[in-house]
C-alpha cells in the first residue's frame, strides 16, 4: 500500500482558499500585527473592529466573521478602554448587546508581564471557539524581553502563532519606533526585531495624517506592510467622526502627498518578503524585488545595504571569480542550525507551531517561570 496519494496538477486547486476574519486583511486562525505611534488611535480602531466582529457587521466596507472576541489589555485599563466600546457600537449602528460577546481581560499584576501560565491560559481560551483575540500591547505584555533580540522575539511570536493555530485570529498591537537616520515611521516599521513582522501573516502600520494636509479633519493612514494571503495593496485613509456619544470610522481618500508609498519603503518590504523563501544570489534578488516593488536598481541596493546594517539580512559569499554574493534573512542567535524552527518550537513555512510542549523546554520558559515565582531576572 502506497504511503502517498497522487493527483495530476490539473486536479489541484486553482486558487488558495482563505477564510477571513476581516476580508482581505486578517485571515482566520493567523497572527497579525498592528503597529503605530503611541496615542495614534490603535485601541479605538481595534475596539470598533471587535464590536463589528461581535455583531457580525461589515467594518470599513469589508465583511467580517461573526463570533466571540477576547481583548487582553496590558497597555491601559478598563477605565480607559471601556468607554470606547459603547461609542464605537453607536458609530456602527449596533446595539450594546454585541458588547456581551466581547470578553475584556485584565492581568492581575500587569507589571510582571504575560508569563508562561498566562500564555497557556490564552491557548485554552483560543480552543473554546473565540474568533478574535486581541493583545494590547506586545511591549507592555513582555516588558522583560529585549524586543531587539531576534531569539526573544521569535520565541514569543512562535507561541502566539500556536494560540492562533488553535482557532482564534490573534491581533497584537505594538508601537513603532521614532524616525531614525532619515527613515520615516513607515520605513522603520514596527518596533523591535524584524522577526516580529516576519512571524506574522499580516501586519499593518497606523499613523495620523498631518492636519495641515486634511483641512483639520481627523484622518488616519493604514499601511498594509505585510500580507501573505492577499495582495498588500496601497495605503488607505480612515476618517474618524466624532458624533456626540458615537465614534464612527469610514474609508476616506488620502491627500495627494500621502497617497503613495516611497519606493525605498516598497523595496525594503519586497526584499524581506522575497527572502522568506530562502537565500538568493544578489542579482536574482535585485531582479525579483524590482518586479515586485517597481523600484530601480539603485533604490534596491540602498535598501539591501540598510537591511544588512540593521542586522535583518546576512551577506553570504558564494566564492568563485568575481566575488559573487547572496543574501538571506538573518537567523536569530541560537537558531543557526535550525532555520525552520522558532526557539525550539517546530514549525514550517505554511503551518503554525505544532508542538507546544517544546516551549516548556526553552530558555525563555525558565525566565517566565522564575518571574512568576517572584524572582527578578535580568535579560
């Protein structure tokens, strides 16, 4: 008896079937990121998405899945987040009955961060049929980790992917770093190691459009910076309308100065996306990025140099005449011998983490355990 089943290529699916939580943006059972400067409006926008999911009504002209929602808040507290829910419900035109389908979780001791027991509890919650689990925010939930250390980031993102794999779409809110060395907030992306974005299926950056460009309107800009399951698309505007006790969001045109994405930014994104499949020789990398990002050779070369300097890429010598080189995504410390694993938790390119028990044997697990027993650990 054969160990395999066989089909001709003509019998295989012609299109990838994706079940969406938020049409075209967040897929069911995946890990997503929403980054942005502090105070830009991430929590209010996500509160509106949560209510839309709980009520099963479209949000920003896109369909959503209907179901139970969990919001775990390390960043603020119920006194600050709670008032937004009835306001966005009124803006969506739904009754407050939908709010009963949103479970709001507060940590008993937020200063200690989200540890091993909390992660396991979230895994069990995800297995109970929750469709959306929001974590606000990565930085506040894991204050004991160095967000610049790829091994620290990969470990946590691996476990969050395991939670998503259990059925809930996991949306993590996070901050964006300040502009640095001539790079804009958009080009800097989400705070910390690029492995944070690499581990997510989709990622977005929310910024505020300067009032001088909007005539005083309250206008946000949402940039899709990664989407493995749908076209990334152009940035889009989101207008916030304050109408008495209601807060409403609607899709809006961006000012001409804000409508495009700089070629350097597109090139950086494309390089990271192309190299997710593995190392590539320099010329092949440049060719593929040029096709994807519609950027010139000089722009791409500048983006490659910047990513190498930031530690996101590794430069490999291929030997031979001419000094040929290739590039690959930099591996987190300690993972050089296991490129298809995340800090000891087995995974592959298409499937989320499969073996949660290996998390218990990881170095990070011991750090979490010690902190939960009251031992302060420096990392």
